[in-house]
């Protein structure tokens, strides 16, 4: 390819093309466009992309998977693929699909399918982790963003709120991004948070970002959640219990104030954990609905059970219900399920025996303190003052720590070790003093620097936590304090303070 020279003498970079760009022969096919018109015009099923993928891979056996709300369109899409993509066999997987964790590549492989097309969810299970080639279609839904803008501008004043925290289900992520600059023109501050590997603003029923907040702000932060139901919003509310939440229903065009009984939920989960602490025989449920169950988390739990000399059994269940668990009678004292944490959070009281999440099991087994057992005060463990050096709550919990809130990080890459993420970040190493004797001291000295989150040090108790707060306000750079992790004792390096 010839590189043209610009007048300034600099080479112009050649135009780059998308490797898998859909050819015009597919995009401009009149018969195909007529067939696609049978589907809702505001639903983006990306039919052209699917056909190009099928043709380019020469797939003749294709499996389609839909959430229940989209199953009504499955036969139309199947007919389109048979007619326009030369597919010999197009299978519709009819098992229930609750979320992105339910991608059923294993069933598709059993049918000898050469491609699985999963509709309605994002790429929670990476394509390099599925057993056959998998194509994710988000099915973005076009909504009236002008109506959303009008509702927010009518109900809120930019001078009275600190910021809009906008999120929703993956179908409405495009609408959220589109309305953000328009709200900013009206004077609103807009934050679209992200819990990687999810897209910005995307929330799952078990995974939601924890938002950075200023504890001492005079203004309120407001969650604006775009969805036609509140299941996903509840996950966002659990992860951010101190933020007022509103839900915008894109079909009704109305804004609703939503509330959640945080104290009631936490108290109920606390009772279940405390009941399970005395269990002698455990049952571990590995969910087999799609990819809900995580073998890595199962292996971690089994290791903990063996270390504590606890008897346990592993049960594989596709859909977990109270009736199925009751069939085991009193043979099991407590259950921990590796499927969907919302089964325990939302319906745990329907089970006669404690049914814990993997996070709650860590508490019951004594590997994590309960959120009610932590010595935290105020918001995020910091007391709010009106002085200039007021600490700010950063809202981001240290990896592996739960802070004062109940975590919703089951597929977040920086979530706790109990979660099922396929893209876990490596553990952050703790910096230690090279002069540590390493003679049974339990880990030596941790050096605290000013840029480190003060939430980390709340675990060492109130007295030293106050010392850390005073150190944060110091002007000196470098090491500010030391903690002996074997005793939890610390001292300031700033002199007498």
C-alpha cells in the first residue's frame, strides 16, 4: 500500500478497515431486510452480524439461546438463519435463562452445534472460556431519550444534587450514554460507574459497582436506574445502601422512587450465618444451569471444609428450590450454594436449613468477620467532621474486604476471593518492612503510605484508625505509619500526634 505524503512532509497513516466488516451484499439484501422487518424495529438483534458470522465460519449447525422475554422471536430468527445463512439445523435452547451466567455452551456442544448465539446478555463468560464458538448479542433497545431527559430535568435541580449515578441493564446502556452529555449541558454532573469486566453502567443481579462518594457532601447523590423491573436495581442498591435510588421505566416513561430494606436483609442473612456456624455436616450445591456453578469456588470451599475437618457432600442441581433441598431432610445441617447469590438473599428464608452464598460461607467458616462484627464507625468507618481536612469516603472496598456493606461483586474482577469472575485480578501484595524478623511475628510490619486507602486500616480497630486519619491530614510525603500485623498495634512516624 502506498503511503501518501502530507504537505508538512509527515506520512499519513493508511486507512484501517475492520477485519470482520459486514459486506454490503448482506447489509443491502432487500429480501433479508424484509424478513428482519418482522422483528420489533426498536430491538437490535444484529441479524446482519449473525449471518456474516455464520457464513464466515461455514457453520451449518447453530444453537440459539434467549431469555424468556425474547423467546417469542426465536422462531423468526431461526427461519431467517436457515433461509439466508444456509444453516441446516438451527436449535433453540428452551431451558430457562436467567442471566449472562446461564450461557449454555455445554448443551450446544452436546447437540454438535458449531456456533452458539446468546441473546440478551453481555459477555460475562469470555468467548475463550466457552467450549464452542459463542456470539453474544446484547439486543440493545432504543427508547425515547428525550422523555428520559425531560423527566430528570423536571424532577431534579442541579443545584440541589451532587451527581446523577446512572446505570441499567445492558439493553439500555446506549440510551444512558446518549443522555449523559445532554444532562451535563443542563448543569448536572453525571457518573456512569463500572464494575469490570462489565460495561460502564451495566449491572447484573449479582454484580454492581460500588460508587465513590463524599461522606461530607451537603448535596445528595442520586441513582438513576433505567430498567423495566427492579431486580437488577436491587443489586445496585445493596452495593450502595446510602444512595437514594430512582428507577426510570422506559416503557411507561415514568420515574419511580425505589426503596430497599437493607437492615432487614442483613439481619436475616446474619441469622442464617450464625445458625450455620454450628453445622457439622455441610451440603455444597454446584449450580449446573449454564455456567452458574464455578468449579474454582467449589474447589476453594472443599479445601476449607477439609482443613476444618468438616463433613460435606457436593450436590449438582440445575434449579435450586426449597422442595429439592427438603428431600435431603436432616442429613445436612447447612447449605452453601454456588449458583446465584440472589437465591439466598431473596429467598433464603424459604429454606428450612441455612442456605448461604459463597461469601457468607467464608464468614460462617471463620475466614472472614461478619459485617456486624467489624469495628467501624460512621460512614465507611470514618467520622464526618466539618473541618477542612475531613476524610472522604472513597466507596471502594479493599480487595477481599467487605467493609460495612454487603458486597455485590460475584463477577467483578476485583471482587472477593469467593466470587466466580472469569477475569480475576491477582492479589495485591502487601508491602512489608525488610527488617522484619520473620520469627513467628505473623507477617511483620506493614508500611502505610499517604496514598493508601484509609478503609484498609479500619480493620485494626478504632484507636489506630484515628491515628491513621490524623496521619492522612499530614503534609509529609512517604511513610506515615507502621502497623504490626501480628498484634494490630501501630505507631505514627510523624512524631507525637
